[in-house]
C-alpha cells in the first residue's frame, strides 16, 4: 500500500469508510491499467480504421466503434476517481470559510477555460483558524463564502480540502 493511501486511511474514523477507501483504491488502480490498455487499443484501432477507410471497404460504424472503445476504457477510471475522493472526505468536517486570496492559475493548460487558485480561511469551532487552498473554474471575489470539507484541524494543511461550492449559489449576486 502506498503512503498517501495510508494517510487517508488514518484520517478515516469508521471501519466502513476505511473499507470503502481500500476498495475504491484497488478499483482505481485496475481501471487505470485498463484505461491505458484501452487508449493503446484506441490508437491501434484508429490506425486500422484509417487503413480500412483508405482501402474503400470501411463500414459506416467503424469510427463510432473506435470512440466507444476509448470512452468505455477511460470512463470507469474517472468515475472511480471521483468516488474515491468523496470517500476520502466522508468522515471529514464541513466548514464555511471566506476567500482571502484569488490568483489566476499560472499552471492552467487550457486557453479556453480559466481557473483560479483561491485561499480560504475558516474559523474552527474549537478555536483558531484554518487555511486551505484549492482551484475553482468560476471567478470568485475576495470575501465570498465557500463551503468545503477537510479531514485535519491543522492550521496550514493547505491541500486538505474537498471543495463543495460557494455559500451563495445565486450567480447574479456573485457577478
């Protein structure tokens, strides 16, 4: 078992959550391998489809088959990854914090879609403040309220966050 998974299992408070995290971690590894095999099969099928199309004997459905193989191989991986992330924070605490910093994501690889790195500060019920950092696609403003889940109460465990959403979901109020 890897160290990161062991850390998440240590944060889980119930045996059911630990079992679910272990099961989803195994499924994530299996679907990752199947996804890589599926992408390789997609590339081979794409080349074969192109050759069959050039030779003039191509059935109309061959390109849909190629896309279907690709989607069928990677879709389970992403679904399992999302469920694993949710399971990792299942026993965590939910907090509402205020955005204290908004920065345009410098590592954004997409030209069409911008994302923003935000720093959130929340008051913890047992006293003190906690800070978390995450990335969001919508342009937030400083002072907006954000709901999130976290497993630790350490003040500067910046990446211990599962972003849930803005406290005020009315986009007209936020823009």
